[in-house]
């Protein structure tokens, strides 16, 4: 086991194994599910597994975008089957469509586009002032303590989280619809680029939508809250590693009609913009917890 402050914080190896799907026929893959504190499958799991399935059918091209729709709740006790359609292979781009099934029901669909490596014009959104994540405390000890105080089990995570200004993944501390959070796997996870990309897709659903709750004084775990991902998009701009620090600059420009929208720009520790995310989700407050 690699050296780390408290190995009980992390389930990195478990999640990496979860993302490595098993072939089950031509362009068909099967993945297991895992428990995240809810009977439903974690959306990030399906994002990461579907990207892994699509990538397995493409050679010498990396994903530059993926666009997903969540159709039905998945059951974490059941495996998920992913069927990949090879929509097109052109001179520079390849397109794949992935459908996820449980018990013959479509629970998720995703389209991804892949591109050969290519030179071109380059610019990026400027990065806000960077804080050295090594100078920030990990959020995980506080999360484990909160779980103990509320008599709930602590669910390990595949990466470390650190946030400036006293905030964390759950709260920005100022009630504004924005957050800054650093993420990094706790040890070297190897050089398989597809695993770094799949883990990034997995983590991209980790708290992104929660940013839309900030202006309304609602915290994750409120029994009146119904929250679920509806759609999700990732644009991959430049290479990155999940075992090196990535800073997620999250903001929610809108909430209306029972939905919230959140965007995120993701930078590496040098200030290079590596990816952009967008997610819209269902946000409902019921009058009582029995609704």
C-alpha cells in the first residue's frame, strides 16, 4: 500500500478496477456497480465506465468531448451492460454512441468524439490566482468526523480533496454559486491514459451539481432535497494526469424550473486549462421528507 496519511480515506484501487470493464462480445462490455451511500448507481460511475467502453473501440485517438443523458436510476446491486455503436471513423475524428442497460432497460446514453493528435491555434481562459494545494488541509478528515458525528458510515473516495478559504466540496462558505476544489489521486496510478480519462469522468460528477444549491442555503443530505443528474458534458482540451493536482473552478450560472446548471473549468497545477464541464440536474425541495 502506498504511503498516505490514512489509507481508510481512499478506495482508489477499487474504483480503478470498477472502471476497467470486461468484454462481453463484439463492442459490448459489462461493469459492476458499487455502493455510494444510496441505492442508486452513482452518475460518475456510469460516465467513467461508458467512456472506457467507447475508448476501447478506438485506436490512436483520444476523446475530445462526451455528452451524456441520464434516463433512469441505476441499481447499485446489479451489473451494467454497455453497448457501443461505431457511428463513424473519419480521417481525423471518430464518433461513438454508448447505451447502458440494466435488466434490458436503457438507463443512460452517451456520445463521444475522438480525434487524432493535431497542432493548431491555442488560447485559454485565464486562471484565477492559484493557491498551492500542498499548503491546504485535506477535506477528508473533516468528512470522516462529520460522518461519525451523524452516526453515518464514512464512504471512502478515490482522490484527495482540498479547498481554499475554508470551503470544501459541500460548501463555498459565502453562499455564492461558486467553488474552488483541488483533486488528486493519492498515489501514482500508472500511465494508461484511458484510465486517467475514465477516472476524470468519474470524478467530474462529484459535487458539481451541489454548487447550484449554494445561493439557496440548502445542504447536501437535507431530507427534503431531491437532486439528480440529468445531462453531463465534458470537453477534453489538453493532457492531464489524475495523480497530479487538478483545480476545479465551479460555478452555477442558473437555477430555474426545478433544475440547476453548473459549469467547471479544470486547470492543472501550472494553470493550464485541461478540461471544461457542464451539468444540468434536477433540484427539488419537498415539503417533507416523505414526499
